[in-house]
C-alpha cells in the first residue's frame, strides 16, 4: 500500500521546509517516487517510520500497512521456491509466469493513473492480468502496447512495483517486425542501412547544410558555417531526420542559439540521426547499434557533450 502526498503537505506534517522534502526524495533519504500529478508516493510503512522519527501521528490507518505486509508474505509463502522478490526482479523475467498472478492486487491504481486508460479499451490492469494468465499472443496482436505512451505513470502508482513499462516494451518486441505499426520499423531498417531513419544521402545532407548556412549569413549571422566533423568540438549535435527532409528551417533555430552563445559544436557527416526508433519499436538489438554509432562519433571527434533533439 502506498502513501500518496504532496511535498508541501508532508513538509507541514513533519515540520520541515518543502524543499527539504524534495531534497530528501532526490537523494533517497526518503524512499519515495513521483506519482500522478505533482504528487509523490512511498510505502505506507516508510511513511509511518518517518512520522515516528519526527514524533508525529501518521495520517493513515496503521492497519493498512500491516495488511500490505501480510499480503506480500502470503504471496511469498504460497509461491514456495518461486517466491516473488519484489525488490530484486530481473528485467528479463517472463511476465507470463503464472506465479506473477500473486503479485498484482487487481487494485486498478495503474488504470486510474494512466492518461489514456479507456482509449480503445486500453487498461494497464487488464494488460497485466492477461500477461499473468499467459494470454501473450492476444496481447502481442493487440494495439495496446503501441497506444501506450510509455509514460510510466501506471508503474509509479502501482503499489506492488509491477514493471508495466518493461512489459509493454517486451510485448512490442514480440510483434513480427513486418507487423510493427506505422513507419518505425522501416525507419530502423533504413537507419541501420543508411545512417538515418529517412535514408537521406550524405551528399544531399552536406549540400543542404551549406545552403542553410548561406541563409543564416543573410539572416544576421555573418561568417556562419555548419561545423561538420569538427575534431575537439565540445558538443556533438545529432539531428532528427525529419528536419533535413521536410522542415530544414527548424535546424536554424538551434544554430542561431549556438552562434549567439558562441558554442563550440559540430555535426557528424555520417550517422547523425538523433531519433532512435529501435527504442519505440522494442528492437533492443538495433537500438544498441544506433546508440553505438553515436558513441563512435563522440569518441572519433573527441566531444564532451551530446545533444539529442528528441
Ligand atoms: S498492476 Fe499494480 S496498480 Fe495495477 S492492478 Fe496490479 S497491483 Fe494494482
Ligand atoms: S505507461 Fe502506458 S499504460 Fe502506463 S500510464 Fe503510461 S500510457 Fe498508460
């Protein structure tokens, strides 16, 4: 069971400043996490301990905390050797393992926190239950994992720490690649083959940069050039390929800031794509390759910082 609170309310309760509560959460002194809205959540037992430390009476029913601990121990006892370790899960664990059915309380807190619950019947509680009961094919064939925005509000609100976002990504990864909705898998394949999601040839890209640089000079940035493959530049700037493809002027907004701020930056002539669709399509292998290319560019050019446009 989780205790949901605003930083200001908890500050008032235990008699400290609001920023102190935020600092404690940030540094882990209070084991709380962000919840829905501008609220935080922490285990009721931790909240009670905190109140006890400051000599305050907790505002929740203490029996609630005891009840949660009993549910957790019961689940562990019933699973015997397969006891669920709520604090030490492997991210690659199979979410369709029936033993997980004991972890979900079917409380629906996840559905209450989800900003798109109800859209085409999407309901994180239902998805978790279906996964736990082995209805993997039905989930993989459904549109829900693709409608999910991966915002993690459900997971942050879940009192049993069920890894709903990892479940969604796993479901996405299990979809046959040619059945991935929209252009994102095609974009991944194109990026692997040609270095950017839309397959823009290197010469066209470099020509466009020169052309835009001339426009920048006419727009009040005398002597401006785009620093391509500049060794030792501080900042490596990656680019969303939709900009050179369809909205090239958007790149100039960034460049005007760099020019004014006298930033030391560069763009790589190859593998400059900054949008990794492997992340969205659940394709970890391709995602890693695309990230690796950016890391290679950072190392090759000796940059200190990276700018991703998304
Ligand atoms: S996944 Fe978590 S929040 Fe959702 S119903 Fe199960 S226990 Fe409750
Ligand atoms: S991660 Fe998906 S299921 Fe969870 S709250 Fe966000 S949109 Fe809803």
